[in-house]
């Protein structure tokens, strides 16, 4: 089955700086790579996703890059704000849509 | 608003008891999932169902069973709860017409097994 590794497990950044979270996956059949954000005490919510036919996708201050050859993908958050503090999960899945999630990264934005 | 609702939100029980967590959705989605969240382990898939007659095991199905009573209802049972099943459980839905699309999570059910 798919194995997704996520790094770092915790990340502390100064407000206004950038944050980068990296994930690797094992199954070359995976073709869908979403990122979920979970605020404290809340449910996970999709913030951005990318499919295997695209190398990069942006949505305002967040972007995701995918390197299928190396089997890794990354989340980039620019100009971080206090409301970006949360746990972020990467995931990888195939056409049957069985997602495997990374262990999560706790991001803390310092004011 | 169309949503995914889980009951109970919190439950404390004893080892050996039978527990049922229920999930209902008003999104009209055909696919439903049960995930377990443990600190440092992310979200692990327990069972998933792509329609009423389709039930599939996920990564960690041992000790759990499910029932898809209707398109909108998917329940998770622990026949004989044990302490290492203490966790936060999430139900989720997705729409197959969306291809590999977004998961919509419920608010979670926190289960403590003593």
C-alpha cells in the first residue's frame, strides 16, 4: 500500500515569513495529492490539491509543487499570518480514491 | 447547510463494551469513510463505502465493523472496545462525480476506552 512521510512534524515561523512542508510517497500509481488543514479542535478541511498531470498549483498565499519522478510534493505558505497556525496533513491517493495521510505538521506562527 | 454529522461527539466507555459511532450526511454524496486520528499518526482509514452495497476494509479494520444503512448513513462499531482504541474518529464523505475529489469531514467523535 501507499506510505506517505511528512516533514517536519513541527514548524515555528515568524509572522510574515514562509513555511514549507514536505511529503514523500511510495506508490507510483498515486495521482492525487491533497493538503488538509486542521485548526485546533476542528475538523480537517481541504486547502489545496494537485493532480499528477500538474507540477505546481497556487491559490493566493499557498502553493503546492509535485515532483513525480522523485515522488515528493511540498506545501508552501508565504507571508504567514496567525490564522495559519494549525496542523497540516498531506495525502496521496490513486484513482480509487483511497487516501493515505502523512502524520501531520504542527505549524505555529509567532506574532 | 449540507453537512456531515457525527454522534456522539464524546464518549467514555469501559473495556469490553460495545460502542457504535454514527454518521449521517445531507450532502448527497455516495462515498463515505471512517478515519481514526491519533497524535503523531495522522489519519488512518478504517473502512470505506462507495455505495450502499459496497463496504471495503481500510488500513486498520481489525476490531471494527461498519454498516451502511442508507446512502446518507454510515455507522462504525467496536464490538468489544479496548484501551488502544481510544482516539478521535472522523467520518468523511466524497462525491464520486468529482473523480478523486475533496473529502468532507464530520466534527469528530472522541472515544475514550478505560
